[in-house]
C-alpha cells in the first residue's frame, strides 16, 4: 500500500523526535549534530518555527529553494545563509479569476523592481496591485536560515507566514510568457501593426 504524504511526514516527525535530532540544535550552535540517522524530505513551503536536516546531496536544499518569495539578507555569520520573506502581491480590488482563484503574485526580489511592480495593474482586472509584507516573526519578516555542515544541510525557519502563498517561480514564469504572447499578437501592438503594413 502506498503511503500518503501525511503518513510520511508523521513518520519523519516520529523518528526525528525519537532521536532528538530536531529539537536539540539551533542554527547558531558552534557544533551541529553529525550522527544524524534520518534526513528529512525537502519542504517547499516551510512555515512556522521549524527545523529540518537535509542531505547535502538534496538539489533543492543545495539551492536553498523555497516557494515563498525570499531574498538574501545581510548576516554577520558567513557560515549561515539568512533569507527573509517578501510577502505577496495581491489585487487591490480583491478580484477573482473565472475559476474563483484570488490573485497572489510573487514579489520581485530587487527593491526597485518591486516598487515598479506595485505601479502595475492586476493581470486579471487591471486594478491596482498591492504588496502585503510578511510580518510573521514578531512584526518582522519570517526568516529562513541555511547552514552546510559535512554531509548535511541544516535549515531553520523563524516565524509563521501571516499572508497567502504567492505563485511559485514556475507559475510566475508561465504567466509572464502567456502575457508576452498575448501582447505580441494584440492588434494594438506596434510590431504587429508594422507587420500588417508591410504585407
């Protein structure tokens, strides 16, 4: 019988709590455990105050991947990578798509690009876009910490996201390519006008 994701997650939590691996360390410890018996499955949407120990072979962990919109933050410890959540872009009109979904866009990582993004229109209703900042860590953004030690990559999240999940990077790229295609073949597009005139 195939195990469901919840069953696997519960087994991981049980084995981790039996070994005491998950609760006994902090990302800032001078030494992190190296006698780890079980590594975790990679978590794409880590939330709340959680810790995970990944294999150093895990490609997502190597890339410090998260589907939350995170950006590198200044950190005084060069051995620890610190990332902070940027929140989510929403439609100021709170519109819904035809299938009933809300607009939750991925904020740009760069400050200037994010400011430009807030001046753009909602791709669904042309209303204003609005940034909901993450304030889930005592009024500050949720922070993720990554540390490579030997055969393991240690991950710790501080804070619980207080906003909806943004679209993933893949969803954002797909949406942008569809918008580009629609713009390219729009009758108001200057390139298409020029093409018709040359015909």
